[in-house]
C-alpha cells in the first residue's frame, strides 16, 4: 500500500488582528490554540491554505 504523505504545521502567530478569512483558514486547519502542532495529509487544498497564511503558520520538517 502507498503511504499517504503527511505535513506537520505549527500555529505560531496569533490571528487576532487578521482578516476574518485568515481566522477561518486557521480554524479550518484544525488549530485551537497558539503553538499547537497538527499533522495533515499533504494535499493541494492543504498546501493552499498554508500558503494563504504563511505569516501565521510554519511547516515543520518531518523527523523520520
């Protein structure tokens, strides 16, 4: 079976004074608190969401 690629994302800057659209993207990625790290399937929609808010999240290197 082919293993699905994962991407680890960290929410490291607050979305308090950002546009509503950015807040919805943060929530859509599954973040509930600052400095939280989530693992998502590496797909085009996920990459697009991360690309829309690069000032709020960072991609972490996978440690294999």
